[in-house]
C-alpha cells in the first residue's frame, strides 16, 4: 500500500523527549519513528512508565518534543487542537456542566452554530447510551457513565483524530467490555483515526487494527492484526491470536533496560 | 472535519505560574523608590510634607534614633547608660526588648491556642452528639469579632501579658478546634481500623495515629491561626498594653510621628513575615510524607 | 469490582445518598442542628451560672443582663448622648459598621479573586501580585491602620480601603492556591476540545475553582466585619468599634459583650445567607 502525505494521520520522525539534565535525565522517547495511516485503530502497548503516555501527549500537542517532528495530517503539531481530540485517563470532563452541556462543550465553546452541532450532539448522546440523562450532573453518574460522556463529547467535537490514554483503566471488566463495543461502533460509523494507549494486552487484541509496543524509548514491535470484526471471546481460541498474545506478554515483561 | 477550520499553531499551555524571589525583591524596590519619590515631591510642595510622608533617609535617621526612650532596661544594659533618644544603641535595645515581648506573647498565645484546640477537638471528636454540640458553640464563637473585643481582655486581665495571651487563645483556639473536628470526621475509617487491628488504642491511637494523619488537612488552619495570633497581639498591644511593638506603634501614633511609626512597623512586619514562613515550612516538613 | 486509579474523582457518598432519596440525609441534618442548638443552650446556662458565681456585674454579667442592657441602648442612649456622642443608638452603628464592611468586602474580594486566579496562569500578573500577596499573606494588614489614620483621618473611606485590602489579599491567596491545585487534565481536555487560553480561563478555571473561592469569600466576610470594628476602635466618628471603645473606658463589660455578640449574630446571619447562595451556585459538586 503506497501512502502519500495526506493519507497519513501521523508522521513521526526521530522523536526524542528528555526530562531533566545530566545523569538524572529521563528519556522516555528516543529517536522514535512512527507512521499512522488514516482511519486506523492503533493500540500503543507498553509497560508502565516506558513512554507510551509521553508519545500520546506528543501526538496531542500537550508535550513538546526535545527533538524530532510530529506531523498530524501533514501539519506540524505545535499545541493542542480541536482536530486532535483526547480522552484522558482521569475524569477530565467539567463537573459543573450537565451531561448534555458536557457533550456539546467543544462546539459551543468554539462558536459553532447551534443548528450545526445540535443534531450531531444529540446523535452522540444516544450513541453512547446516555439518552434521557442529558440533565444529570456528572457527580450522579458512575465511573463508566462518565467515560461515556467523555467519549460522546470528543466524538461530538468532530476531530479527525482521537487519542485515548488508558481511558478504561479504572473500570471493571464488564463495564469495560460494553465500552469497547460502544467505541468500536462509533469508530466504524465515523471512520476516524484512533490511537489508543493501554497496558492491557487483551484490550488491545480486541480493539486494534495494529499494535505497537513502545520499549526502551522506541517502537519495539509493530504487529498488524487481521482478525475479523466483531471480535468476541472466540479470539482467545484463535492460535495466531494466542501466539501474538504470548509474544506481546513476553516483550512487556522483559526487564526494562537502564535509561541512559 | 466539516465545519471547523484547521487553526494555526497554539501557544504552549501555561498550567502553573511560579512565584519568584526576584519578583518580590523587585516589587519591594519599586515600592521603596515610589515612596521616596512621593515623599520628596510632597516635601517640596508643602511645609509639613516631610512629617506626613518622611523620606526614607529621615526614617532611617530621625525615625530610628527617636525610639531610644522606649528602652527601659532588661537586656543587660541599663536604661540610662543606653543613652535614650538619639542613641543608636538605645534604639536597637528598645526595638529588641519590645520585639521580644511581642514575640513571647505570640509564641505563648499561638502555642496554647493550638494545644487547646487540638486537645478539645480530639476529645470531642469521638462521640457524635458531643462533637456536634461543641462545634456548634465553637462555630458561633468563631463568628464573634474577636479583634474588636480587645478592650474586653484588658478590662478583665489588666494591661498585662496575660490579657494578650488569653486574647490570642480566644481568637485562635476555635479555628483550630473546628478544623481538628472536621479533619477527624473526614478521616477514612481504615486509617484507625488498621492500627486497632494491631492492638493500638486510647492515647497512643490518638497521639500517634490520628494526630499525624490529620496534620496535612490542618496545615491551612494552623498557618491561618498564626496570622490570627499576630493580628491579635497587634490589636491587644495597640489597645491598652504598655509594652511590645504594638504599644510602640500606638504611642508614636499619638504624636503622628510617621518616621518612627515606619521603623516600628517594619520591624514588626519583618518578625511576622519570618515567623509565619517558618511556621508554614515547619508544618510542611512535618507533613512531607503526604502525597 | 471497580479499581480506583489515582486520578479518578470518586463520587462522594453524600451525593449518592441524595440521589438515592433525600429523607435519610435530611433527618441526619435535623439531628445535627438539634445537637448544635443544645450545645449553645448548655453554654448559655453555664455562662449564667458563672456570672452568678462571680456575683459582679462589672466583671462577668450574665447573658440576661447583657441582653437587657443591649436592648436598652438599641435605638438611643441617653447617657452617651449626654457625653456628646453623635448617634449613640446601637442599631444605627451596627448598620454603619456592617454596611461599610460588606461594601469593602465585596469590592476587595472580587478584585482579589480575579487577580488570584489570573496570577495562577499569567506569569506577568503573578510577578506583579507576588510581592503584595507574599508580604501581606504573612503580615497583618492591621499594621497599616495607624498610617491610614494619620494620613486620612477618621474618614470612613480609608477604613473601607483597608478592609478591602485585607479581603483582597485573603481571597487572592485562596483563589491563587485553588487555581494552582486545579487538576491539569481538565484544562488539557478543554484545550483538546479547541478552547484557547482565554476560553479555558473563563469556562474551566473560573467555574472549576468557584467552590474554593466562594468558601474563601465566606470566611473573609466575618473577618472583614471584625477588622472594620477594630479599626473603628482606634478612632472613628461612627460605628460599633467606636461604641466599644467608649464603653470600655466606662468599664462597661456588659455593653462591650453585647455589642460584640450583636456583630457576631449579624455575621452568623450573613454567613447563613452566603452559604445558601453558594449552595445554589455549586449544585454540581
């Protein structure tokens, strides 16, 4: 498959991020190269503290690279932007806005005409399963429902790219499973590019078109997943999937090399 | 993307500013220069100018040297041999002796206020009805204009250090009490459950577990009580007492001697500033284990 | 089974009970008020007993004495009027003191909140405000009162300026610390939704820190009234502080107590009103 500049959601070259100076410096990313085609569901796996969140934050414009470049759809990423939507690990949605106002937060604040955003917002409220709860305060919702608000809000703002930083990390198994399905439905419907960071191998196997592992500051493994969707529990029986799973676990559990 | 135009580069997100020592130093210098300019232009335009807004030079000389007569002995040098007004030594001794008096009052009052507030708070926190009734009273007492009640304490205890100390305790203990009660009520149960499963109970539990556990939440209130103590000692000394920096300030006020007032105010402020910062960092050190 | 991750904000149990049904919480609240009132009643009884033991109205008048004396001078006081005191009635002086305090508190606190919040995000504002907040966060603003007295006399405006300044510093520090402690992820989220710095400040920082700032405002009000009265002690034509000073020179403990308690009662009432307003503004919490 030939990829031209405009077919790439992300083009990352020689990305290096270093914190601090001298012997105590930490370099979570070292000369990392990565290209992400449009419309792909990419999962970034990695052991904790090995740079995957840093990579995502560079892609979102929340972290400046020490050196190297990050291009999103051909343009350099210099700061956060409405086209680079993000779902955070913590609850980042404003607690002082009701669900409906939360999901319409982005378009309203950017001055988009109500006639334009209203149908979209209404659609996504329904799509994330919060129809009828528009007047609820976030404090009245469970953790899983607040994640739905975050997902609905980011889709309603219509970015081309969605970045997700371990969004389901704090949820229980069943809530997570339902949210996976919701997310995959929305992705199929909208065709956006999704970059999803997680440390859960099974989650990555269920969601992704492609898994990369960030170890030692670089892309350590780059594995395409060709399994048919929807992927249910039968994926566990699949021999290829199991092999990939074991390989990934091995890479993830390998002791981290000393950062220098 | 349909409706939204791709915007240009955005500025880096500023999520936290930092306080810098430089800005404080520069700010102070600017204030001093502005004062001096105002003082000199006022002196040039009116006859009384130098009295109302004395230049910093006047403050440092006449103002400072005019304080000698406030020294009445006690620091190893007798009042007569110190020299009285006009003697730098006398002025230094005057400021030092009165500063010591003021600081001792603050220290005693603040210390007592904290101890009383903590002890009563811990004692009543366990039983809900007692906790509610005591904090009900404490919350009402806290709303009294304690500062304005300065004359009351001199009426009751005379123009003595005791009056000042009791006044400080009255002003500050309720703040500490209420904060302690709230902090204990907010403690998650496992903080005490776990030590109890180890067999810790009674005084050891409260002194060794509950008190350190609530200290982070008390930090703001403790620092606030420090400020209350300094404000209260100033009010008590300005109103009725016959020693201390507040008394010196009030006495120089009676003759509108701004140059001397400035010297006393600066010494007082410097002391308050240093002790308050020490208090803050002291409490921070005690709670450095807190995430 | 949910495993809470460090950054997730838990739903407070109070909120869950309110969602579940208001009655258990309301009953608990009524009980709480009942115990508080009982505590106050016990305190008043103990006070009365102590005054009977002291057996000297000059030293410790009982609550009944205080109330009677206060009521007697509420509208006018012949004794003070004879001494040449203008408008000696307690009511009008309380109105004067409280009125000025509220005005000064409002202006000072609003300015303090704005500067405090801005200083947490704009380094320029921080650099300018830092000397003031650093110094007067630790030095009592009362130290300026004698200077104001010399420069501006007993002019009520100068008193209000000092009270406003105290509130400015107090609320400014609360606002600054609330904005500095605000979770970064909320602002980052708003940025990824396309909000610029100004929009983030107005629509994320301001509403997000509002509970803490309003709480600081509440605390500042009670102290503003006390500071106003204290400045009046030093020298004033009107106000409760002036009356306290006069009564103190007469050795009238009962009146000093009565006036102080009256101010306290007004402060409690205003605090109650403010808490209502705050609760309406922060229903989302």
